[in-house]
């Protein structure tokens, strides 16, 4: 019986493959995950995986047509942000 998924691209990518997909370093993607500024991820059996659709959606938030275009959203840099820190502190209470 032939494998129905043969020839299809993987649905989920591990951190190194996801980073290459986004043209980022693996460490940058890890920082995004830590600060909550990155793409949605899943933990399966202790492994972090990213759905290709989630990677595309996250990257598309930064889509612009010109330098003056405010765009639909913003892809934040991989660093701690005041709003994210305040939310984390609120959740710890």
C-alpha cells in the first residue's frame, strides 16, 4: 500500500528548519519563543515544532508595500517588550 503522504512537504518543522524557513538563526527563533514575540509553536513529546502555516502567518504580519506603509501588523524584534512583560507579571499573580 503506497504512503499517501509520500512526496508532500513536512507539515511541522523543528526549530532549526523553521529558522531556515524564515531566514533567521535558530537562536533568534528561540528568543522569540521566550519573549512571546514569535510564531505559534507546539510541544509534541517535549519537542518544539512549528506548523508551516503558522510560520507564514507570522511572517505575513510584517508585510508592507512601501516604507511609508503602516501595514497590517508588526513583527516585533526578539527582545523583551513592556506589554509582554506586564502580561507575564499579571499572569504570575
